[in-house]
C-alpha cells in the first residue's frame, strides 16, 4: 500500500518535471494536402502553406489556421486507439477532438456524440471533485485536530487519525448542516452547468462554467486545448488517487499521512526518523551478536 500511494503521488508531481502528463504528450502533426501550386524550396528552412488554385488569401489563412488546429492533442482521425494500440478506435471517438481523447472506450458506453458530451461533463465534474479531495484528504488528517481545538469542537478523525469515509466509518460525526451546504452548493452548480450546456452558449464546452477570476485560461486556441488536457489528466490521476486513499486506510487501518509520512512531512523529520530507525537496527544487531556469543561460549565451556 505504501508503494501504491507513493506511485500515485509521484504521478501527480510528474507534470512539473517531465512530459509524462504534459499537454504535448498526445499531440500530433497533421498532414494536410492543400495544393501543389506553391511548393517551398527544399533548401529553404522556412515552410509555407501551399496555395490552392481559386482560393483567395483570406481562405488560405483559414486553411492555415486549420492546420494549426490539427496540431492540438487529439485522437481524431487515427484509426487505431492510442490507449489500446491493438484495438480500433470507437467511431464516436474517431471524430471527436475532446481534450484527453485517447480512443479509450472498450465497452462502448458512448454510442453517439450527445452521449459522449454527457459523459465528458460527468467526467470533468468528478475530476474536479477528486482533485479537491486528493488535497483535502491528507490536509484534513494533518490539521483537523488543530482546527477543532481552535474552535473548541470535537475532531472528526478516528483513533487512527483517519478521516470519515464509507469504509472507515464515522460519517455520522459530520454536522448535517455541512452535508446540506455541500448538497445545495453542488446542486446549484450542476443546474447552472446543465442550463448552459442546453442553451448552447457561445464558446461553451463540457465543464465550462465561466469561472476564471484570475484569467488563467489562455486566449489562444492551442493554449486552451493544452489547459483542458492538463485538467482532465490531473483529474483522472486524482480519481485513482482518492480511491487508493480509501482502500489503503481500510486495509492498513492507518491514515495515509502516517502510512507514507515521507510525502506529508518536512524532509528533515523524515531524515531524523530514518537515522533513528537505522540506529535501532544496529542496536538490535548488537544485542543479537552478544546473545550468539553467549550461546557459543556456553556450548564450548559446558
């Protein structure tokens, strides 16, 4: 279990240092034949979009934009699934340019584009909740008792410092008013999102609630697609991670912050604990050696 948690946490941290979860992972370069009337000089390092006979410059610029759009992360147009290379990509995914589309639907849940968009809406919502939970779960185990003491309230953690969950139990310790607030807030957000999707608002895409107070969402098309891809990949990892939390705590009877402390405490404390553990091991080895020496001596002098 410790190894599984460490792997999940490593995968969550990987995007900062590698390209494993980076937006460019599934990008592809499209080959688009627009015409042969203007071929670039092979000795020239620059490349241009070939002109098409009868196409005005404005239309040629639109064609060039289409070429740039084709460079965005997508499964679209690839006959074989990127996620399962020996299987063909499902038809509905073959024509979809949704971020994070790697042709994975082996059971055929989405039979048409409308269903696919509904599933994407649900996936984005669960992904966002999972990302919040992946952070909130260990933080609550680290800080709940301190916060409860500050407000003179009982802590909701159990004797093993585990948070309440379906398998851990303890959900009855949560104030019903908190449940009411969460349900009301989530219902309001969900209804707002559904209304936006059904109205067909301009610029709407699955999960777009128009909430961006810090203006972090890029203005260029490729930047937007990259941001969508990063969100859905982090969300998928977070959903797996939270499920890992649940089963780890159920089987080990320990809080995740205690089971894998190296991930949730300062490195200096971890080093100190390692040193103390090594010292204990050597002390135990010395005791074993002394015992063996005593046994050998007794056997020779009996």
